[in-house]
């Protein structure tokens, strides 16, 4: 034990005096002034506590070895005095090191850490009473050290923003590196469960309590986070632990070798940015280059891993000395290899930590073993028998919660890895890549997993929950299917973007009709305005989405339900007849909704025979159900029938599907087949027929596998109904009453809620712009196509569409005075469109997107007027940017669903000397809407009177600059003037912003309200005039403060809160500043 204490003294001195750059100048310049007390950072305090804690443990163990007890005062005072003097000397020596900051508080922290370690053994004294062998305290101590390394710095945070940051790692896209982290942590947790089993059986209840506690601690403890590995690895490790017999020597050897391999490869695989790149032979230099607590926690992690490896070698009756040399050699090889690996650092200190772990296991083990007997007897005791019996019972019985959890976790792992693999392959359909890559976080994949289980396993649950001796109630049966499909719809809606959802099921038709009611004065229109027209339209949109989604999925769900129900032998003919009638009626409803009342051109243009396509999916679903039934039967014949079913499924579905799909489609100037569109990378790169067949075969195999897996999960869940207390679940009537109560509160807020930051009825009915807009629209609808002269590079062009289509790089298009009911697509780069005064495009949209669809880069539009643009998806705009870079100068966009919809590809979007007015016509959309990876630069422009609850400007750009502009809505029902939902850098200067009395939102501006996703965040709002015509308004809504916040030198008119009083000038109303009453909007 003396050797261990001596080594700990050396390590502590080494860490305290690193990097040993003593300077006589520092000593001569210093005096006793350093003795004053400075409050260090929390990380330094915790680091100093942890640094001396092992020394306290070692001294206490040494005292126990000598037969001394804590009740003897000399046992504690003598080592405490030595340690106190040692800590003081270290602070004195730090005077001569420029990089160190000597502080008496560090001496106090060191003393407290030593004391905590000294008395921590009391915990093990209590635990020893319940143990059959005192030596079992050693593996428990190793587990505790590992947990300490995972939860450093042990300081809980009450900052909501810090709590939100702790779960942000769950929002990363699928990655192979995440899979490796899960594998390494799984092996580590498997070893920790093995060590815990020497204390007590690791039951499911014990595991669940500890697992939940770990997740909560990872969320609330400062500088910790919940990653995918933190969630998944303990689950997989526990499942493997419960399903294996660890009394078997072969399993013990496999675990030992696997653990050494994981330590080796985890050191070689580069993950993340390097902390310290410089090569150095100084031990522990990589641990001492950052925060103290971070370095100490890393040392604790290494010591726990190396100690666990030593314990496993003892368990196998290997020589501890020899295994220590083996482990040290393995670590030395990995450290030398890291010299040549990017992002890794050579540190000889890890070899020293192996020696520390060896001394800890040896001396503590000898001390504990001397209390009862030798280690060999303990390995043959009842503890291993208890672990062995638990593992054997779990492996034989599959109807247990452990088996169900193993299925769920294993399936999620396979799905995550499959998505990672698919996204890494070339020539993947762009729809699939957009579906999983743009919103493919860990949570998104989890929700998609729930969706798959509901669709492919919900039918099995429904078919097997109907009692055999009871008559089926049709209403309850239909209600069950609606609930399952609703859960699946909610999961898929949260997992993918709304644009992807619209690509699958089409846009909402009825929501557009709701928006159109804003111009009506009927009682229904008035009621909808009270409830909020935009919110009602959104609700209707998602209800329609749910119906169309259920109809589309119904071609798979209901046939699968039908086949699984019919194979149940004990069901009555009456029940089977009822299920058949309901399922057949549902399939007919699906056909009518999907094909006859289709709202997307994907179905009308890609499908030649709806009957053939629906037949293909119905037969495929039935065959997938038969495949599961064959697999579930314990017979050798399934080895023949299962592959045969797969071949029949592939052949029949491919033949039927090709018969139902369009063989040739001419669109956007390209020729392709429907199969190419669905299975190929894009419309331009077509695949051979054999490659299409291979892709379809893989898709069918995946569908059959998912069906079999989801049905097996459902079967396991149904077998566990007795394990769960369903009485704890809330009754449906309670949920309905709660929803009704929330709705009533919402109505009260709508009527009396302006002080609560909620829009009231008085400002929802008949805004003054209603009649004005009607008159304007009447004039616009009477316009007829009267084109002028269009030239392309100085030569006459046939029409507007042809000019855009045939333009080349750096072409110039001139639009003469006239009315053009036309639209087009620009694919070339650096094209300039110049419109003469009086040149107007209106009433037409290309590709269901907008009047001008800019697929090329750096388009310039000068002098153009555009209006009356609408599309079924409610986001028709004058300009739809799909390339990089756009400049709008002197344009006038008005009375359309939207003015500009940006691209996520990057580039600058410049708007200057322009006017956007009365956007959001007939739909919920915005005047300008830009995406991430772009810069939005606005100067000397006006954005006025957006309608139907949209924003004048909505920018997801990482940089947004608005200067010398006017943004206001004194006549219409808009939302915020400027919405910056994802944060970033914002600059608003020398502008006028007016919020009218009819705005649906009391915030003039917002920043980061949907979550900050940009690295840099700053807000500069200076030299502006803000006017609010409401009794209450808020300048800016923020969920978190940016790195820089400057709101100063502004003139605030009206009841606007949120601007610093000391740096801005405030007026109670317009009259105090001499501004005309509303609806007047002042100019610059």
C-alpha cells in the first residue's frame, strides 16, 4: 500500500506543477500577496477535489491494513496534516510557474477531497455486511469510479438552455461513428454489469432505476449530454448480460478478449477534433492541457477500464503481474500508433495508469481477501451460481420483458445502421436522401421506427386482441385501427419534413378553401376568424394529411390485417366476416382517396393503371403476412417455403407494378419512366432494367423483413400483457375532457387574452384592408394576357417561357412593357432579367412552384412586377430559388401566396429598392422566406401588409441584414414582421417597423424560437423606429440570448416591451412623435 500512496503523491505533484516551466523572474516578482483568497472556477474546485480523493482512499485502506480504526483520532489527523502540508507546498511551488495560479482555496479543496476519500470507505463497510465475500467490494469500487468518470463534474444545472444543450447530440444525422461509439460503450457496460453481479443480482427493476437515473443525471449535470450511445449502449449491454451464462469459462474468456479489443480499437479510431496535436513525451500532457475536472474525469475513466480488465483476468485465474504487462504493452502499442493517426495524441501517461490500476487491484484485493479467504474460493461461491441461473432462465424464456426490450433495441440498431449504410451508397434516390439526411437525427430515426412498427405490427395486434368467444363490435374495431394509424401518422410527421410528406401524399385542398374564407362575411367565416383562421386551416390541413396518409398506407395495412386475422383457427365465422367487410370497405376508401381524389401529380402522372398498382401492393402485403406465418412455424419446411414466398413476392409485384406505372414520361424537358423516378437517383441519370429489378428486390426483402420483425415484436408485447398494470393508464374519457377544457381556455384567451399575449376577437373580425383588397383583386382578375416584346441576348424570343428555358450562362433577357400570363424555369447561371416599366407577369406557375423557378446560380431580376401566383401546395411565389445566389432590384411583388422562397444551397440573396405587398394571399405563407446556408441582405425596400397570419420576412439564413427599409402591417392580419427562427447573425438598422392592431402575434421580431442551429449568434438593432398600434407588444421573442445583443438608439412608440430603457427613446403613442394615426406607415 505504501507503493500505491507514493505513486499517488508523485501523480498529484506532477499534475499540480505541470508544465514545470519554473522562472526566477516569477519568484522575484511574487510576494505574499498571492496568499489572498480568490474564488476559482467550479471546474477547478471539482478537479482539485477529485485529485486528492484517491489519496484519502489509499490512506484509509492502509490504516485498515494496519488494524487502525477511524475512532482513533491519530488515524485521521496524522495523514491529514501531511496531506495539508503537501497541498500547501504545491501552491508555494506554483509561484514560480507562470502558467499556474496559486490559491489558498485550492489547498482547502484538496483537503476536502482527501477527507471525502478517507471517509468514503464507510460506504463499503456497510456494503460488506450484505456481501458473502469482502473482496466483492473491489468490483463495486471499479463500477463507482467508472460512474464518476461519466458524470463529472457532478454539478447539476438549473439553466434551461444548458438542459436543452444536453440533449442536442440526439439531433445529429445517422453516422457510422455513432455505431462504433455504441459498440465500445456496450462492451464497457457489459463488463460493468458483470462486476455489479458480484454485489447483487442485476434485476430488471434494479437496471431500470439505475438507467433512468443515469439519463436524468446526464441531462441535469453541467457539461454532460445525452448521446445515442448513452441511451442505447446500456440497454444492449444489459440484454447481452441477461442472455448469457457468465459461469461458463468460455463466455468469461470471450468477454475478457472483447474488452481488451474494444480498449485497443477505441484508441485507434479517430472521433472528433483533436484536443492536443503537438507531440510530447511528457506523461499526461493530453489530460492537463484543458480544464482540470475534464482531465481528472478522463484519468478516472482510464483507471476504471484498466482495473476492470485486471479483475476479469483474476476471474480467469490468470497471473495478475503477467496480465498487467500484457495490458501495458497493448496500451503502449496503441499510444505509439496514435502518432500517425489524425485527431489522436500520443501520451505515455496511459501506460503509467495501467501500473496504477495494477497496484490498486493488487493491494486492495489483498487487503479484502485477507478478511475472509482467497479469491479462488469466491469465484466458486453462490454469487456466480445466482448470476448463472438468472442468465439461463432468461435465455430459455422468451416471453419476458427483457426479450421484448432486446427485440426493440436490436431492431432500432439495425434500422439506424441500415439508414447509415443506404445514405453512404451512391445513386440513392434524391427523395430518400432528402427524407433521411435533412431531418435524419437519432430521434427522427426512432420516430420512423415507431411508424414501421405501427404499420407492419399494428395489424397483428388488432388480429390477436379480438377475443375468440366474443362477438366483434365493428365500431370498436374501426376505432382501434384509427388509433393505430393516428400513432403512425404522428410518428412519420415528426420524423420527416412537411415537404417530404407532401411529396408522398400531396398538398392539402381543404386548407386552401379555409384560407379563402377570409374574404367572406358568413357566420362560418366569422367563427373561423374567432378561432384563428390560420390555426383552423393548419388543423384542417393535418386532418386531411392524416386521411390521405391512412389511405395510402391502407393498401399495406388492411390486407396484412386481413390475412393475419383469417389464419386464427378459433375465431368465429361471424367475426371473420365482419373484419373482411370492414377491411374491404377500407381498401375501397383508400382507392377512392388516393387515386380518384388525388392531390399530387406524382399519382396522376406516374401511374398508368391505378388498379394494377393497388393490386401489386395488396398482394405484396398478403405475401409478407404469409412469410411471417411460415417463419413462425417450427418446421424444416419453412426453409423451402420462405425463400419461395420471397421469389414470388418479387416477381409478381415487379410485373404488376410495371404494368401499372407509366413507361415513358416527358416532363421538364426530360424523358424518363416512372420506375426511374421512384427507384433511380434522379430524372437525368436513368438505370438499366436489371439494376431497377435489383433495387426493387432489396426493397421487397426489406418490407418482408420489417413485417416479420414487427409481427414478432407485437407477439412478444401481447404475451406480456400480464406484466403491466393498465389501470395506471388514463381513460379515454379523461383525455377527451382534458382536450375540451383546453379548447375552452383557448376560446377565453381569444376573447379576453390580449394582456396574456394572445390575439382577441375584436381584432380578428373584418380588418379595414378587406374591402381594399377586394377592389384590388377585382382589378387584377380582369387583366388579360397582352405580352410585349421579349429579347434574349438582343434577339427576339418566342415567349417568356422559351426565353428562360433557352438562356445560357451570362445571358440577358429583356422584357418589354406588357402583361404576361406566363412562367418559366431558368437553369443557366449568371442570367440577368431586365423588365421595362409596365412589364408584369401574373397568374401562372411552373412546376407547381412559382412564376420564375431559378435552378441556376446568381440570377439577377431588375424592374419586374409580379402578382396573382398560387399553387395547390399554398406556397406559390414570384421567384422560387433552387440554385445559389439571387439579386432582386426594383421589383414589385404583390397579391401572391408568397414573394420569394429561397434555397438551402447557399449564396447571397440581395433585395434592394423593392416592394413586397399583400403577400400570403389565400394561403399561410410569407413575403420572403429564406433557408439556411444563405445570407439575406435587404436595403431600401418595403414589406407591407402580409395576410393570413404569415410573416413579412422569415429568414433561416445564418446572416440577415435589413437596413434603410420599411416593414409594416397596419391593415392586414399578419404575424411577426421579421421571424428569424433558427438564430444566426442579425442586423437591423435605420428602418421603420410597424405592427398593426390586427396582427396575430404580439411579437414584432423573433430570434431562435424554433431552436438555434447556427454556430454564431448576434443581434444588432440600432437607429430604428418601432411602432405598435396594440395596447401590448413585445419587441423580440427569444428562447435564449445570443452571444451578442445590442438594442440601442431606437425610437419606441407604443406599449412595446423588451427594449432596454437606458439605451432607447420611448413615446406613448404616435401623437407624441407627430406621426399620423394608424393605418399610416411612415417612410424613411
